[in-house]
C-alpha cells in the first residue's frame, strides 16, 4: 500500500523553462512523489479572478508536464488557488466576469472577493472548474478560501444587499444589516437571526459544491473532487455540515476527499504543535470519519530550511498517520515559480521516510474505532451557544477543543466523537467542554451524565445550572470569580502527592480562565480533590472534585487568548490520572508527557508518537484492559528502512512495561 505524496507545485506559465521542468521530474523520481498538484493563479502570481482565456494559459502550460509525469507513472492533480479569493490585494473583479463581492459583518465591501450566493459567481465558478476538468486531473481541489471568514482585511460575511434580502424574507420583516447583526450576536438565548444566518451560510456552500461537482463530472467523470479545510471551530461559526458538504462535492461513486489543516506553517515547539494537532487536525478528521480520504497539508511558509527543518517536516508527515491519512499534500516550495531547490534536500528526506509511512498505512489507524476518553464535539454548537457581551463574532466560537489538547498532552488514550441530538452513549468515558450541552435536550443530558464517566469544565457546569440540572452534580450554590480580581491565586491538591510533591499547587492567576466556585449540598457523594486559595494562603472554595464516583469537574472556563494553558503542568496530569484511577482503569502513559497514545478498540494495535525533544528509554503504559497478548511487534523507522522487533511485555499491577526506547519526534506502532 502506498502513502501518496502529492507535491503542490507552482510553475509560471510566462517564464517557465525546460530546465525547471527537468528539475521537477528529477525531484519527483528521487523523492518518490506519486502525484503533482499544479497551482493555478496562486499567491504572488495571482492576478484576480481569471477569464476563460487567462485560465487556458495555465492549463496549456501544465499539459506538457502532465504527459511527462504520466510517462513515469505519476498522476497530475490541480490546485486552483481561488474560489471566493483569499484576500483583497488591490485588484477588482474583471467587468467581463462581473460578479458581486461580499459585504462583511461591519458593512465593509470586498473589492475582489466573491459573494458566495451571487448567481453570476456561482455560474462562473462552476464553468471554471469544468474548464479545469478538461485536462482530466486525478484530483481537483477547492482551496480553503471556500469559507465565510478569514478573508483579509474583512471579517465574517456575507451581509450584502442580496443576502440581507434573503435574511429578511426568512425573518418575515425588514431589518438593516446593523439590526440583524446585533440580534444575531445578542446575549441570551439564540435568536432567529442567528439561525437564519447559519442556515443560509450552510446551505449556500452545499449548493455551490453540488454545482461544481455536476460541472466537473460532466467533463471528467473519473476526477475526484477534494476540499481543503481550516479550523473546525470557525467552520462551526459558518454552520458547516461536514457530511452534507463533502457528499455534495464528491458526487456519486467518488470518495470524500479532504485536506485537514496541519497547524504549523513554520517550525514550532513540537509539544505546542501536538496541542494544535488535537484541536484542529484530529477534530477535522473526526467530523469526516474514517471512510474519508485524508491528505493533510504540509506547508513550510515562507519556505526553505530557515523556517522549518527537514527533521520537523518528516515528523509532521509521519504523524499524519494519527488520523489515518492516506497521503499528504507537500507545499515545500514557494508559489512564485522558482521551482525545485535541490540544496534543501527534500527529495532525500521524502525518500528516506517513504518505506515507513507506507508501512504505517498497511495497518491504517481506524479513526472511528479507538478506545479511551471520548472528547465530544458538535458541528452545530454555534446554533445553540449563548454569547456574553454580544459584541464580537468570536463569541460564537465553540470551546470544545480544550479537553482534546489537554488529555493528548497528558498521554491519555483519546478519540474525538462528533455528537448530535440523536447521540446516545453508555458506559463510556467522555469529556465535555464549552457549551456543547446546550445542543442537547435535558433528558439527553441527564442520561449522558448518569450513564457514563464524565469530565466537565466550568462552562459545562454553567449550562447545567441554566437548565436547572444542578442537582445532577449536587450543586447548592455556584458563583463565578473572574481571573486576576484579587480573589483566587492558586489551586492546591490538599492531601495528595504528585511527582513527589505534597499538596501540589497550580496557578489560577496566569494564562487561565475564570473560576466557578461550587458549593455542594451537604451529605452528597462529592470527593473534593483540590481547593482554591488566595495569595495569603486562605482557602476559598472547591476546585476539582469527583461526584457520585463517576463525574469529574474542572470548574474553569477558558482564557480568550491562552485557553487552558495553566492546566498544562504535570501536577494536573498526575492529579487527573489519580482521580480517574480512583474510578476505573484508563489507558495512559506514565512519565512520558506529550507522547500521544492511540489504541484500537480491540486492543490489537497501538500508536505512540513523541511530540517532544526528549527521549525515553522505556515505555510504561497504564492499561484500561488486559493486553490481548504479552507478545507483540514494534514497528519503527530505522535509517531509511522499517524495523520490526518482536517484544515481550511485562505487566504488573495493571502497568505494561516495554523495554524499548522512544526517541525524540519518533512514532512507533505496536501490533499484537
């Protein structure tokens, strides 16, 4: 089985040379590239939206290379760089094309970025994609500018006159843009205006992709259409229905094909990358499910080893296996037409890891069949969450990714589980943050909390209180205390030892959210594990607690900038491990912070990935269930080949000890 390397490549149709073509062919051979996706009209070479004649110039330049690639067994795909347009860059829409541009939430009108419901733009885009299809590419991509947000320098769209007419028709009355936006964001229960906006944003994108699919497959029935994605919480703010959108784009007989975002355009600390990988890459993949094809984006903007080392690049490619990727999109070179730079040695790096990524794909990670703590997410959360001030559109962003990044860094085995109003769970370990529970009816919430081991944050508790369900947690009284208001200063786990430290402390002052001080009903089954203190060591109230021996509460919300950064400390890791151990066995690694653990439901396979620069000489795995066998095979990369080592695993007191090292940035697979 082959892990598909797709090289994203920009040639300049006006200045390209045979020498650059030769370098490309040589790179493709040496780097074991399977597919080349040619950019069209991208970045520095973008010249607004192109006419049919201007588009043909690009296709005519690509076709000779398409033939040369085909001769060596390499397919050609196309990556047009514009649908709506990423940003305004001084151009205006060509009058010959003549569609309307969008208006953002503040009333600012774009110069070169399309209104996604404009009939003229819709016809233009479908016809343009049909023109791309004329060269019969293997895959034809839609860029991630196909969205309602992140169109510099404007904000969320669209509130043009045409959209306001659509909104007002559904409202049954006339509102100005300012009136509509104010009600869309207003605090309290979600308004009809918000639902109308999200419904329209959702549906118009599904319709657009269906029009593109019909146009493309009429010309090239064999071409797979593929979608590039961005941040899933922001996609929730535009009402994205992942299944319906990708089904509309795929068409009959074609797979759902996605490019999840890999959140490191430049090299960052691998442990920071690990957090973002959970929050964006894994959540995106979960919304689409294991039956989709994933080709994540490896991008190294602004390119060269000055922004990202080959070692980190290889690490990103290999860890794409953690979402069951079938390949990767490689954006290694600039988009100005410089072509291949051999001095960066990317071909050697790609060839070096190809046998290993191929091997990982032989036992592809089953995204929908992983055991561990299930982090719940919901694509519809922006429909139901409540804003506080109603001033900024960011208030509509869900806060559901916090447990994913925290538990992943703590080396717990996790999976991401999209839920909806029909979801029913029993005997699971689930983690809920933000206002996800507002999406569910009271009886569904009650069943969820009574039938599962549940981790809740402060925002989730507040939803229960708003629904008069505080009795599920035995809450007598609860009061929010904002951060840095001369009240709480640190959390202390009285009577507990973590990392050899008695009564360990964790900040409640820096890089943290607000504190929900909860007082529990007398004689209730509540075991408080930590308490809030002020700066002069006065105890203020309860913090972390186990309720009814199956609900764990972390009564904090998130900092607008830093999220849950304060929680990323081994004192909290050890405390949470002990709390869960007091309830039931769970899978996690011991003494290996920032090493990710993924375990197949049946225990036949496990994946470990070290997202740090520290190495470990032994693997210690706290087991949720007995191993299916004490004999296993470790699959790892050694040099430019794959090494399979038979091992015996010693298990004592529920802890598996594996006498094998795990190097910095290394990923291994364990097969039982």
